[in-house]
C-alpha cells in the first residue's frame, strides 16, 4: 500500500453506467481513479483521473497495465467477464482480492456446473460443446427442452431454449457468437413454477453474511429468459429461502471465495427442487445494489471497497422495505422518439438512469445491455408494489419508430 500521504490508487475495469456508483464512492473517498476498457465514451470514465484503452477481458493487457501504473486495488464491479481478470491480476501482483480459481469457478458456467455436481447439489443435466463438435450427435443424450448458452458471457446474451431438433443449429450459432472461448453449454431446462429468485449477497472471510433475494419478472415478447426487473423481498416461504442460502453458502465456502459481493440467481421447479442457477462473483448490474440498499439499508458499494482495505463490515440496523428495479425496454428495434414517466409513477421512483435518449437507436431487449433505462422504486408494502409493478408499462410513455 502507498503511504498515507498519497491517495489510494484504484484501477477499475470498465466505465459503464452500472459502474458509476462505485466510481462515485471512490471519488468521494479521494481515491486516485484509473479506468480501462475499449469504450472511451463510456460515462464512468468522467470520474477517472486516468483512462486507458485496454479491454477488461484482455487478461494479459490488464496485467501489463497494472504493472505499469502500480495500483493499490483492482476492482471489477457488476461485470462477470472482467471479474476473473481482476482476480488474476490482483493475485499475480499480491493485491487484495479473491483467489483466481474461485472466481473462475463461479464465472464460467461449465466450471460452475461441475463444481455443483461435485458438492452433491441439484444440478441441471448438461453437455459442453465447442465449435468443432457435431451438436446434433453430442446433444443426443439430452432430453428436450434444454437451454443452450455461452459458458463465459452474461446478461442473457446468446441464451436460447431449444424444444425441437431443428432449433439446435441456430441456438448453437447464437451461443458461440457470444462466447470468447468458443465453449458453450447445453443444459436441462429448469422450470421456475414455484420460484425464480434473484438478488445480491456479501461474503466476509468465506462466510455468507448477507443475502437479499427478490422475485425476477420477465417480458416473454423479446426474450423470455432476460429479466426486466426484480421485486424485493421475494414472495416465497422462509423454508425455500433458507435452503437456497444454505446451498449458496456451501458453494462459496468450499470454492475458496473469500470476500466481497455476489449476485445470485436461483429457481425452485414444479417438483419443489431448488437449483442455484448462477453465483456471479460481483455485484448485480442494473443498479441492483442500490435497489437492495433502499430495501435493507445495507450499502454494498461502500462494503465492496471497505472489505478490500480490511475494514470491518457493518450489517446492523437493516430495514425491511419493498423495492424494485425495472428495465425500461423495447420489444423491437428502432429509434427512440419519446420517453416520459407518468405522474402517477413518480412518487415511487427513487432513481432513474436513462441510457438512450430521443434520436438514438433502440434494440430489442434480447439481452440486458439493450435497456433504455433503469428505474429504482420503493413502496409502502408488498401489495402496493405488486399493484404498481403489474401495470408499470402503462405508466411509461414510450414511442419508438
């Protein structure tokens, strides 16, 4: 670490909208901020003292940059692809962070499924494919329907449900297009008839000390597997929550993940079996940590920086409020002409982050990076939340041509 006379030098991998909260927090603390990615126009870079055009998935490029600038901390916030890079470079340079292998196990879907099976947890049947495999032959043992997706991507990119043999080729092509390593996974489709849960948690010294789960919501028109929001707290029994927390805690403790935020997705199917679908070794995107802050009072942004500095993480005085995030989106491609929020919705809005403005291109919400903007909302109680969220599209005036 640098002497106290110098500010902490932090290298942040990325500068997208969702990373702005932690950049603001670091700025408020007086850190010397360095950002890197391959998109110099990303809005987070305006908080940086330095910017370097290095892809956050270029592990050797980030390592070379880190050796040159000698940061005290390397941080990947709300990004699955950059989390293993931050862990690898931090480990190489002896900086605070999680073991690279633990982050890789959680980040790469084929590694995670193998690890789940080793721990004896409910795991979807799955088969790994590469671009040289014959998918029709290799996938013959898997029963329809199944999901095909990249092993190393995020945000529902390249994820498709396959119900018939003639759909395999297109789904494989889509998944390969979004895989950097050209490795994809086909896995048993797990229904969400009893529960589809999502939220962020926090780990300290290998122990899961916080997890707040909500109910995912979807719009089946553009992509039925790309969530448009989450409502906290979840509308599930404590028994279901306890089972999922136990499985998440077990997976984290035994893979060696030591400290920091996690993003969890879980399902309970019609047979009452709970499945941990993903544990991302990072905070959730779409400003999920901020929504959970409104729900619980736990500030995971501050905690994410504090834990790297060895500071005590305070979890007392948590609140129990109703909160949600909602991704404003389109079901088709076009140009945004107009976006306005109805006066009836405004009393519930705590934050509104607009990504796309009139005159700019809008893409169908097939993956999470196609959101027009993100709403963070709070409510007096669960009934009010369910009522407003059930008709939220009626309160958003959206014109696209």
